[in-house]
């Protein structure tokens, strides 16, 4: 094992990020990943590379990335790669990784990137940890400490690269230090158009979620915003829906709002509705009667927004935001939009 | 004959993993639609006790069941090692197949990697998070999958591996009669030696990832915010982002 780890540290160096690019758009999580990757690379005293695969890759983002701390950009740009397709992208990505030989490879924990990362881990037979919530480095061993939601610390001691998928921040507001006209290297790679994977699999249609999707699949949702009678007006209710869309959540409600007909019964949370177990539950103007809270007991983190600091929901919340719901939601939308 | 392979996981004290019920149902429905003597073959890798989960699968329509178990060599395998064991067994014991179906993730560890990793090791394409098989013939299929921002329709050649989410077909409830029959069904058991597997790549020591510690959750946070809306929101976001 010792020989193995010594040779590993010679061959594999640097931190590498896969930036998800689909249908002409870069994933909004990329800044987050670069920010984290930069700090790991600085601690290890190595370079930070970013890989982008797609079609018509925007020139301004590449210089942007260099300005915020990326040293090398590896790009594969071809019209055949317009739709993200993990089975197709994986061959290109693997070639790039063989050139870069990074010790750490970070993906964002999204429904597109997780399967792609899994293919790479399987091809290289190396360790991969999904859905990490944070990362740190042990400088001496150069091992990446991978912290998961279920409270584990995972290492990949003898295999490289160490692959992780990292969960996006729910309230994404990171500002990265920026240096104009920083120098970086851009490497462009061609694709192999004769690869027969192009005949095997193809994305033929895509339908983006509509607003009413926020009412679906609450029982498996990770982030739920729930409305109660404290919403008072339909206008504020509409603002809450906008907020839900921004943070990629689902909408739940107390009985009072379901009775008004603003939200379907399938979204009623509590004794006579459904039970939910999200990572984050945001109760907007809900007082916290037992018939409601019985449905949210297994939420990991509860945020309450309420004008009354003494109501039960504010007592049980991990974060209690005291104030007028309409004002606070308006402010959330303003601050989160500023970044995206 | 068309072989439909389903990979399922047994979860201690619970039984069959939630999403694997949907994988099984999708496979059994394919068999029933086709009427061309298709066969549903289930695999699980895990401790001896996983046998009960295979019996559950048989009671819900599976035809054959394989238990891959080995206290010495399989125990402690991480997801990549587990995928390697399953892929090796499928290659050896099934040979030709039309489709492989897995649940999108497990409830206990939830890594979401096993499906795509098995497909990669078997050198076939895969589609993750499928909610519906729209059409299928001898050469290819069309499926709809769920992604973070919408639904995507994918066409793939066969054989293919799918990972499924809780989609359009609700898992069936087994009848008393089929439960009784499943109790007597033959479960085929294989260990590392039977599969001729490279044991340096699996188990507690061969697995690439190692769990080094469980950290305890910081004492449940209790933070209060008041003042102007602008102050409340910006200080909340800062503290929330730092809390995990
Ligand atoms: C048999 C039975 C079954 C039930 N089942 C369910 C169930 O499944 N689910 C369920 O939810 N309920 C259920 N209920 C109803 C339950 O008892 C409560 O009546 C209900 O949950 C209260 O809803 P609420 O919190 O939205 O409204 P309220 O209790 O009226 O609370 C409104 C809250 O909004 C706050 N507020 C007011 N104005 C503002 C403002 N400007 N800004 C911020 N906050 C403000 C108030 O301080 C208050 O805390 C059931 C009741 C019975 C009898």
C-alpha cells in the first residue's frame, strides 16, 4: 500500500472541476465549485483546472473563470454535443482526465453530473462519494476529507483521482474574488465523431418544468417551502411561488391554505395530509399547531418566518426569522436574484 | 428468450429498498406485456439475511433469484466494489440480456452510482432516473427520465441499463398464494470463489473509499433573527450557509 500511495502522489496532481454545460447553458452551480476548488488547490499548492463539454461555449465565461481563479480550461466544443448525454460525454471526459491526471475531481451533485461521475469512477476503478456537503484536505497525506449528509467522513486513501459530487448551496450567494485579465491556459480538444456511441443513444426531447411542478412529489422533496394563513394575500402567495422556483424547492401548505383552494390537497402537510422529510423546511406564516407539525418532524432543518416570535413554529425552528412575511420574501427574491 | 435483470438491495430491518420495488415492477410489467417467454432475474449482493428480500421479489413476479454473499470477501464493499461484484455475476450467470433495471438510489446510503457503474463495467449504455418506458422493441427503447429542471426523452439501443424512480407503475401487492410459493422457491447462492472474482478489488480493504468516522451533528442550532427585512435575510443566508 505504501508504494502505491507514493507513486500516486507523483502521477496525480491538481484539482479539477467538471462544469456542467447543457443546451447552451452553464450550470449555476459552477461558481460555487470553482470557489471550493480554488481553496483546495491553494492549500495543496497545485493548479485548478475546469473542464467544459458542450456546444457553442460562451467565450466570456472562459475568461470570467480564469479571472476568478481557474488556471487551466479544457474545452470540447462541438454541435454534436448540444444536449448533455452522459454516455457520450464520458468518453471525452475520460480522455481529458487522462491528460490532466488530477488528484481531485469535483462534480456538482445534479441529476446530470452524478451518473457522469459514476461512469468515470467505474472506468478508473476509483473512489467516489456522492452528495458531499463539504470538503477539506489533510495536507500531510493529501487526502480529501469528504463529508456526507448522513454524517460520515469518507476518504479515498489509495486511489486517484478522488471523485466527489458536491451538493449546491440552497441559498447560492457566493461572491468570488475577481482579478481582471488574469492569465490562464485554454486547451481545446476535438471529438471522435466516428465513436459508435453516437448511434446508440440520443436525447430526443426535453420539457422544462412548468410552475405547477412545485406542487408535485412533496414526499420525496429535499427543500419544501410551506405557506400558512400568515400569507394573507394572493399577491404574497405568488411571491412565495417565485421564491420556491428560485431555490428549486416544492410548495406545501397548512390546512387553512388548502381550504382556500390556493394549493391542491396533495400538498397539505400534517395529520390529515402528508408527512414530509426534507433537508430544509421553510414555514411561512404557519403557527405550528400539532396537527401540522406532526407531518414535519423528520425535517433536518426548520426555518420559520413569522410575525409572532412566541408561536410554536418559531420555538421549534432552527432558524427563526421574525418579521412580516411579505417583506421578508420580497427581500429573499431580491438578494438571491442579484447573484444568479 | 429475453432476460430482464433487476438489481435490488436489502436494507436491514426494512427489507427491499423503496426504489427497487419500482425497478422490479417495471421489469415484471415488461415481461407481462411481451408474452414472449421473457424471464425476470433478480440479483442482490449482501449478507445472508438478504434472502428474504429476494423472496419478496419472487412473490411480486420475479422468476429467478441470485444471492451474492460472502462474509469474508464481499463484506464492507463500497459502491464501486458492489457494482463490480454485480457486473461480474451478471456477465457470468446471465450472459445475454435485454435490459437491466436498478432503483435510482438506496435509502440507507443513497449514492446513486451503482446503476451507471454496472453499465460501464458491462460496456452498455444507461439512462438514469427513468419514470416511464414509452416504447420498446427487440432493438431499442424510448424512455422518459426526470432531471432537475424537467423531463427528458431518451432513445437507446439494447441492451441498456435503466435506473428508475417512483414512476408511473405502482408496485404490486403480492397475493397470499404467491407469497407461499415464494417461500419455497429456490434461491441460488454464490460467493467470491464461485464468481472467480478479483478479491483485491472488493471488500473492506479492496474498496476505493473508506469510511473513517461518523461525525456528530453539531448541537441543534437555534438562531433568532429580527430587524429590517434586509438585515434578517442577509444575516440568515450567511449563517445558514456556514452551518453545514
Ligand atoms: C381533525 C383536524 C385535522 C387537521 N389536520 C391538519 C393538517 O393535516 N394540516 C394542517 O396544516 N392543519 C390541520 N388542521 C388544522 C390545524 O389545527 C390548524 O388550524 C392549522 O394548521 C393552522 O394553520 P396556519 O398555521 O396556516 O394558520 P394559523 O394558525 O392561523 O397561523 C397563522 C400564522 O401566521 C402568522 N402571521 C400572521 N400575519 C403574519 C405576517 N404578516 N407575517 C408573518 N406571519 C404572519 C401568525 O402569527 C400565525 O402564527 C387540522 C385540524 C383538525 C381539527
